[in-house]
């Protein structure tokens, strides 16, 4: 019996060793949990886990931005009110599409946003409409307020620039895909929105859309807070 147990343990060690060797030597970086995250590389088995690790590794997170082709500026940490402020945040200056206004987010949220734009939204626009996505409209990122603007309760993730509300997507030909008009429609625009929402759930901690409640009828709320929700 002891011999059988010993052989079993040995085989388990061999299998684990082989898997580690495969990941470190043979797997592409997006599947390697030890390889640094890259905005340019496609999504892999380890992408979600590497995104989560950036929460507690701000310098590693900013290195991801530094090694990308994004233009951004780092914002000095500062409190702006009770439970509000900017901590390990950056302001997006230029991406491959226009974001039409100030996008200021925590570093992990900014990395997730860039990956969503590059590996999900742009490919979906090409696949469904045969054209480029050129602009994304949003309702803002930072706002020192409580959840849903209530006078009491917990602070919103917007209070620390850890969230963005996305309202519409504009294609190269001028077509605008709006969350408030096209969600749940049996059209290419409706299909685009459903897939964009679904794929955001693989990057952000919380993704809320029109199916969540009436307050989100006209936008997708995306954040990197502590709640894991995809609605």
C-alpha cells in the first residue's frame, strides 16, 4: 500500500513538473502565468489572473502601460474627499480610437479598458460590420459620489476613478451603436452590444448593463472593484 501511495505521489509530481515546464518553456506568453501581462498580446488562459495581480502591484501595472503604444500620464496620488481620490491612476491621452473626453482610471482599469478596445471591440466591429471602430462615447470615469448617486451608502467605484460608463460606439462610416437604442435589438448593432458586454466580463470585475436595472438602461458600467458581477 505504501508503495502504491509513493508511486502515485511521484506521478503527480512528474505531471505537475511537466505542466510547469510546458508553461514556462513551450506556452505562449498569454498562457504563461509568470510572463508579464501585455496589452498587445491576445487573450490567453492566464490573462484574467494576471490582470487581478495588478491590483496589488502598481509599478508592474504601470510597466504594462509603458511597454504598450498607449499614451498616458500618471496622476499623483491624492485624496479629494472622504473616500474619494486618485490612487495609482493614469489619464489616457491617446489610443487607437477616440474616447471623446477625459478618461482617468486606476492603472488596472486602464489596462483592462485598453485590452477590451484592442482585442474585443475592434475585432467585433470588423467581424460584424466590416469596418473600423473609430470612437467610443462615455459618461465619465471619476466622480466623488455614492453608488447610484444616493445621499447615503457606500462610495461608488467612480469615487476613486476605478470605473467608466460606456454609452455608444461609432464606426468609420459614421454609424453609431447606442446602448439605449440598440441593446437587445435583433440587429447587427444589438449583436455587437451583447458580445461587447459579454467580453468585458472577462476583463473587468463588475460589468452592468440595461438588464441589471433601469439606472443602466443607457450605458455599460465597467469597474475593477471588489464585486464580481456580470449582468
